[in-house]
C-alpha cells in the first residue's frame, strides 16, 4: 500500500500543473454525454413478476416484451425416492410471430425451449407445435431429504400480448418397475422418459417398447443418468443407445455399462416417418413456410424384463457342443462296426477255397470280393439290351480297351512333374483326337469310356479344387472379419442400433458382440465340415492303401475315386459357418453376400461332384469352375446394390441366365464335343435342317435330352419369375436357382441309377431319408423371417420374436443347427451313394 502511494505521489510530481487544467473540459463533455444517455435506458423498463407456484395447478397468464413472469416452485428431493417433474406449456394466442421463451432453472441444470416449438424434417421442412411438454432432469442429492427450488422464466420479444397456459405436475410413474407394463402417450413436442434402477441380483435387462400403430415413427433411447436429457428428435441420437421403431423396439442393457446402476428410457416421436419406411411429405414451395404436423400422438407400452443369466450362456454352449460332438461319436461307432465287418469278411475270404478264373469271372483274381458282370446291366432295368449289346460290340471291336491288361494301363503313368497340371496343355489319352469324338458320342456310354485318363493326373486335377478354395477362403475371410469388427465397433461407439438387423427380442450380448447366440449357432457348420473332412481323409487313405496293394477292386471296379472335390466341399462347409458367423456379427444388406457366397460354392461343387462321378475325364477344371462361381457372386453383389426395381438389370440378367442355360445344355448333351466359333450358327441351321425338316428324327441321347429339357424349363421359368416379380432379395433368388438345379440333377441321377439296375444301399438310403426330413424342418424355421434387411430397421423389428430354445436360441439359430446337419447329411449321400458299385467293373457301369 505504501508502495502504491509513493508511486502515485511521484507521478503527480512529474506532471505539469497545466496538463490537469486542460483535461477538465474533456471530463465535463464525457459527463454530459453520459447524462444524456441515461434517460433513454431508463425508458425501456422490463417488469419482472415473480410468483410462488404450486404443482398440478394451471396458470393462465400473458407476457410481452416489457413483462416477464417468473414462477418459483419448491419440492422435496429424496435420495431413496425419485419423482419426475413435468412442465406443460400451451400458447393460446394465434399467429404468433415472436415465440415465447421458457427457461427452467434448476439447481444443477437449465432447460430452455420456445413455443411454438419448431422442429425440422428432411429438406429443411419446418413443423410448428403450440403444445409442448418436457420432463425435467432431477439433480442428484447426497442427503436423505432435501428441499430444492426451481424457477420457470417466461419471456418474449413480441410487443403484443401473448397468452399462454403453464402447468407443472409430478410424474408418479417416473420410475419403471421390473416386469410391470406401463402405458403412456408421446408426440414430437411432448417426449417421455423414465428412470430404471437395476435391482439386486440383476445384471442385464431387456427394455421393450410396443405400440399397436406403426406410425408415427418413433425412437427409443437408453441414456445414462446425466443432465440434460436428450429427448427431442434433433438430439436424441447424441447420447446412449437408440433405435427407430414402428410397432416394436427392444434393447438389451447391461449393468456394467452404467456406473450409477440406473438409466433413462427415452421415447421420442419423430417429426416425419421416412426413417421408418413411411411416406414423405411434399416439398414445401416456400422454404421458410411452417407445415402443420397434424396429429402425431402415439400410444406406447414399455416394460423392462430381466435378461438371461450367465448359466443360460453356459447351457447354450454345452447344448451346441453336445449336439455336434454326438455326430463325432456316432461316426466313430459306425467306423468301428464297418471295420469289424470288413475284417470278418476278409477272414471269410481267406478261409474260402480258391476258385478258378472261370468261376470268379473274367479278370478277377481268386478271392476277390467283386461281383459278377450281371450287376447293373440294363437287362435288369428298363432299357433295350440289344442296343446296348451292339454298342458294346462296336466299342470292343473298334478299340479293345477293355482287353488291356493292368500292366499296360499302369505303364501309361506320366513321368513329368505333377506339381502344376494344366488340362489344356496336353491330354493323357493315348488315342488320337478322333477317338475321343467316336467314344464320347456313342449312344450308350460306360464309366470306363470316360475314365481313360491317368489316375494320378486326374487326382492332381481334382486336388486343385481343394487348394484353390482354401486360398479363396483365406483371402475372402480376412477382410470380412476386419469389416464386421469395424461394424460392431461403430455400433458400440455410436449406439446406433439401426446399423445391424438383429432379432432384438433374442439377442444376447457377450463382450463386444451384440448377438452372441446367432454367432454360436454357426458352430455346427465348422464342426460338421471338419468331421466330413476326417471321413473323406479316412476313405482316401484306405483307397491309397488298396492301390498300393494293387487290389483289383480299387484299380478297375467302382466309380473312380477322386477326393479333391470332397475336400473342397468340406472346406466350403466350414467357411460357410465362419462367414455366416461374421455376417451375424452385424447383419445388414451390405454384407449379406458374406452369408451366401459359400452357399453358391457348395451348390456348384455338389453338382460338379455328381457329374464327376461318371464323367471324370471331362469334368470342368477348378479354374473354370471357380471362375463361373466368381461370376455368380459378382452378379449377386450387383443384384443387391442395383437390382431393386431396376428393369435394365433384370432384363440383362435374365438374358444372361437363359444364354448360360443353353450353353451348358449344349456342353452336357454333346459331352464337350462341340465348338463355339464363327461357324456355330451354320452348324445349328444344318442340324435343324437335317433332323427336323429333311427328316424328323428323335434325339440320339434320350435320357440326356429329358434332363436338359427339364432343366431348361425350370431355368426359363425362374428367369421369367425374376423378370416379372423382381424379388427384393436377389441373393436368395440366385441361391434358389442353384439349389433348384442341384435338386433336379440329383433326382435325375437317382432315377437313372435305379433304371440302370443299380441299387442304393442301406446307409445312403438312410442318409437320403434323414437329410430330406431335416431339410424340411430347417426350411420351416428359415422362412419364419425374424428380420429382413429388405425393409427399414424399424420395419424389420416388427418381425422380431422371443427365444424358443433354452431361452437362448431363436428360430434362425435352429435353422443354423438343422441346415448344418442337413448339409452334412447331403455330403454323406454324395460320398456313399455309389458304394454299391465298388465291386462292379467300370465297363459295366453306365454313364448318364
């Protein structure tokens, strides 16, 4: 203080005396100007009237730019009891240009809003609401009982008198109780929110909101106990988890996500219905013109129920493992029984006296288990035996390949490296190209006609199927896993539950995953795919051992055994489980192809395996097969993205579908002995002229023609259906095409097998019956449709249903269980279907 005074005195001594004299006029001028401005400020008087107000009393007052009203309320706040306070306001004056501002001042929060309340929609549409109601956020208290005050300030800048009505009331049902239904009404200007406190022993609950009317569209949000509460259409997505709804909404809430062991359930009615798939209003001619919103009140019900406990997760996982491990046990027991039976059969053959070659049949070694030549002959079937005899005779006299010894056949093995075999580089047939044309165009073909290539070369060719699909699986799965992890992270961070199309009524979270049960149920594809690979590996090892022992049954009898396609099928089944699980991490229309890509591959591989059974020499290579499947997946993506309502896309796809069907039909009918070049039209016209105009002759290959005609009818019908109906789910439509063709070819194969006098053994017969029944039940659960990404997320939730198995699995999970079992059974059918031919020489097995 002394320092300040000394500095002040020094400053005064340093200044000349005349300087202070000259500053006086300036000071007087400033004082005069201030005096002139004081009256102008005093004339703009604002009268503030403060009133002590009570709850549940309506106050009808008015305000102007010179009159403000302040209402003082007091209420008792308890730490053990929560009471909601709701402020309702209605502006009675019409055609108000300047809005009325309401400010609610609380101990630790401020809520302000204007009336008319202007809410914006799409394209800057503006909707005005005269009647507004807001629930106040209760500030926390650390005392058992505390008296708190809050004030409602009412003001406006309008020079005209504006009348309004104010009412503050207590919300008796502000706290939701477990398993107790509560009914309420909400609209865009009168949102509602309630508080829920986790009871002791409950770590997870499901909040369900239902309504009988689909529209108006609304939003259900779960927010932490914080002030302010975001309860308007334009800010409800700022905090917590939220989802749009029409008739149903459900969110699973876990205690660990809320430190206060409580949360708010906020329900907001949107200003427009476009987000829920509803109609969109016309575009306003004047951008600033206010639109009458009409009646957008919605009656809703809310209920909070406890979610499943950790024991249910354990039971679900044990159930899942138990079902599929039982298949491992059953397979092990079956393998033991077959091994024991084969051991007894070998002992019986060893104890049997050696028979002469005349008794055992041509080319069979003594003691061979192979059957006689009469098995599978058309003499026991329904075809003419004379034509077959002629065909056999012509084939034997022309080539005599049936008379070749095993030593000469073994001498044809290639000495080159088999590491990379290209079918287009060279052909392993010993005959010239003309021999192929004669043999493959015979009226009746045998497996020996189409199994003349070197066995090791063919095995290497079909092994490429497995290595290619394994490579595809790695490169396909890694980005898929990364993408779905990103999807799940976005859902968890933003709280936007509309990104993923879950069955929210049966979506059980675990860790960062929102629907663990839908992921767990895909375990069957992986486990049964691995089991099928083990079964194929065992058969492959046994077959290689038989070849090393030079057993005649392995060298000359039965369908040629190439296991590469079976390995590819098992791998595809495992990848289907992995990618289906990835899809169900966050199911939506952008990643649905993850769930279907390997379904296309499975259908294609099964058809290729059926064809390869009796046509091993002319089956498609792995490169061309996977190239075709890649085109199918490419069209699947195009259909999902551009196919909805796009006429050009459907016309182009239908044309390509029909052309592909015709080309494949030609390839199958002529066994690959045709060329697609510039002379194709001339040759077609020549065939039509000679076979249809010059003389009417029937088809040479009647059985093949029947199959191809049926196939063309089915595929043309599917193409016409797609072009006319244009289904929204293009991926499923494309999968249906593949499945229909597979079923058609499988039925043809079974019919022709029985017509050829062959029989179906007990094991494949049981697998066929069992698989058909399981497929029937699986499709029933598949078509329940618990969600659909073809609609908006809110409309998809209308299809949500409760869990039906162990309180943990829903209908779609059961589809996963049953379809994995059915696919496994279908693979076993293909693996064991021709076991009855294992002891029949290939020149007696018909190719069809």
